[in-house]
C-alpha cells in the first residue's frame, strides 16, 4: 500500500461495509484487496480452506493493516487474532506479534514540506533556494557583531545539568522584549521556552483545542497549523487568502466562518509561503472579531522581526505589532531563533501570551514533552538577543533580505511571461507561479523535480506542500534570504532552464 492508493481506498471506505469476497485470502496473498472494510473486518470464518503453507504473517505485512486502520480510524480487532486462527488451523504458518490487542492512535497527515526538504535538501551540489531561514550565522559571527567584549557566549565552566526548567530568566526576559512594544511590555512569566517554533505550535494547539472544537486557519500556511488540529479531532475551516488581495486575510469574510464552537483563529504573520505581512489595521480588526466572540487569536510569528519591505524597503518600513501587544489578552504568539535570527542550529523557540491561564495550561502539557531546552542553546540564544548583539544581527538579516529581494525582483520583471507573484514584503519566502507557453500553470511537482535533476536547483512544490493540487498548481515556494551568491547562481540556473523549457 503506498500513498498514491490511499485516496481511492478512502473514497470506497466512506460507503457501507460489505461482505468479504470469497477469494479474500487469495487477494491477500497476492498483495492487494478488493474491499478495505472486508480486510479490516477479517474474521476467522472467512479463512477456512487456507493452505498450511499460507503465511498469514506475509499477507498482513504486505497490506500493513495497522497503518490502514490508523488512517481510517477503524476500531481494529482487540482480540487475540493469532490465537483464534491457531485454534481453527493448528498447522497453519502464523505469526502476528504486532496485532495482539493493538491500541490505535490518531494518525497525523504526513508533513509534506518537511518530507520534501528532508528528501532533497542534501542532494550533492544542490543550490538550495528552498531553505527559509535567513542565511545562518556562526557563534564567531555573533561575537564579531557584539558591541561588548569579544568573548564566547558559552560558559564552559557550568555543569551540564538540565538547567532552568522553563528556560533561564535572562532568556525569557529577552524573548518577552521581542514580543513587546514600547507601550505594552511582557514579562518573563508571559513566556514559555520550547525546542523551536514547531514544538511551540504543537504544544499550544495540543493544549487548547480538541474534539468538538472548531478553528479557523489562514491558508496557504505552514501545514502544521491546520493539520495538527485535525489530528486532534478538531474541525478546521480554511480562511483562504487571495492573490488579488495580496494574500492578506479578508476580515469581511471572517464573521461568516465563525461557528458556535469556534475556539481559535490561527494566523501567520508574515505568511509562509507568500511572504505577505498582515498590516496593523488588519490585525486590529481580526483581534476585535476574536474578542467579540471570545475566541483565542493564535499567531505564528516565526519570521518576526524580518519586516523588511522587499526590494524597496527602508528603515521606515512599518513592522506589524506582535499579537501579544493588542488590547485583547486571549492572544498567543509563537516564534523561534531559526528564521529571523538565522540560528536554526540552536533549537530555541517560544510561546508568549499575557493570558496567564493559557500559559499555565501549556506549561502543564509541556511537562510531557520537554524537561528543559539545552543549556548551551539557552546561552547562545540569550547572547544573540542581548542588547550588544541583537541590533546588529537584525540589521544584518534585514539588509540581506533587501539586497536579495532586489535581485529576485529584477529576475521576476524580466520573466513576467512565465513567472508571477505577489512581491513579498516580509520574511524569507516568495510564492511564485510558473506558467507554460499557453499561460496555463505548469505541473509544479514535475517542474521542481526536473530543476533538481537538470539544474541542481531546489524549490518546494506548492501544490504538494501547501495544499491540494487544484489550489496552488504551478506555484513553488522559494527561500530567497540565503547567501547572495547562492541566490545569484540559483537564478542563473533557473534562467537557463526557463529559456530552454518554458519560453
């Protein structure tokens, strides 16, 4: 059973269960089955006549019954199947150790973008313009940026115990400052330190929503933000962002998406994959709707503080407020050191909220996933966020983003017949639509794989990693805040490919 066959099984499984076919065992041993429910409801009465040489183990292995049962949330056999079969067919070759009293857990949909990156980003010689962290820095780089004494941020004399369980006081103070404005200041008690933003998102969602709840999530966005709720039994409504609206949420649509059981509104600012920031005026309106309905407002802000304004950006470019500084207290922001601070190698993220009941609930859940973050990671993170380093680090990353955005915009302007976009004004990602000679969207998966094969150029396929095929066909996500020489080489390879294949 592979992923390509799952939709057909799912469609058939939605109908009524049918009587197992007479040739069920033959179908099993041939490695496929005519009826999914018949397979999952296999009982002892339908295996009479099995030859002594038939290996039930082989049949079960071939079709991976446990995986299928998880996918379709089928109440799998909770009896000792092997014992039943042995009683009726004592000479049969049977061994089913993995199926005895199985407890089925909820199955999460495969995380497409992470699987894509894992599969291809280590391709030898690849020009990686799919990576979405600002070009990484080293500890030596951080020391060189510091306006203070030139010394390593790591105290090698400290015993490597667990360290501060919630994260060091200094680190939480500096994260709180990251999530504050001059008018609204957070405290260390408003912050939970996690192992990256991916853990922060999961913990917050796991703690606060569940079966019977409903959430509204912007789309496209990072798959974790809508498929984690689905895996928890929560109903999800996608708040679809439109290219003609600059991929900014249309607040006029929001009231119509709310249901009596809506628990949370999920946004991503700036947006991944489009690079579109949500302006303050829109955030304020979203917050007002959430407050009027008593709904938690959750914002994945992992790309903060990269509000650079794109190719034409300047130091006057407005940065949207963190949701933690709005008038409404039932807000949550998540973030990390990976994207905007170029330090993915230290696994430090956070959850911030001024609602102490939210923080307390998440801390209780955190005990099951995290004792503490690494002491070494904590030290490096608090050094990077220190007043001596943080301004220079942010300036370095914003300057790199603006330089590269100008290079990318020049390329896009020259290839308007093939490429279209909403120019990104924040973050590190661009969502680019490729068209063929007739103006129709290309097969983006084939395009990305062909580019990888022929040009050693890595993009992320939009239809595969950010939604259904019909939603984002032809789109690729690009990470353009890499080292500038990598971007230039990547665009040259793309230019050569387009000239040969698309124009």
